[in-house]
């Protein structure tokens, strides 16, 4: 009786491990060439909403302040501070 129980337990372990390896073999067959990955289609850019008049005015002011800072030869922190003050005016 003990011998039969031991054989059943061993059989269950063998079958459980073979089922796992069989499932893995089905997913990745050994020696089979890997399928070439197809590149994903490039995402289409979203259409931008037209800029409001206020947004266009801010952009123009920012460009104007940048041009003034470049004329003065400012760089780094000084340029950043100058642009902030210029845009606040």
C-alpha cells in the first residue's frame, strides 16, 4: 500500500514538471529561428489647435525679449532674469 502511494506521488511530480516544460516548449520551440520583429507604425502627430490671439501676443513678446537679450550679449542666469523682467512689462 505504501509503495503504491509513493509511486502515485512520484507520478504526480513527474507529470506536473513535464506539463510545465511541455507548455514552455510550445511557447518557444528550441532551435526554431526567432521571428523578425516588425517595426511599429509611427504615431501620427496630432493636429495642433490654432493659437489664440493672446497666445500669439505672448509668443511675439517672448521672441522680442529673446532678441533684446541676444543683442546685449547676455548668457545664462542674467539672460533668464532679463527675459523674465522683459516679459513681465
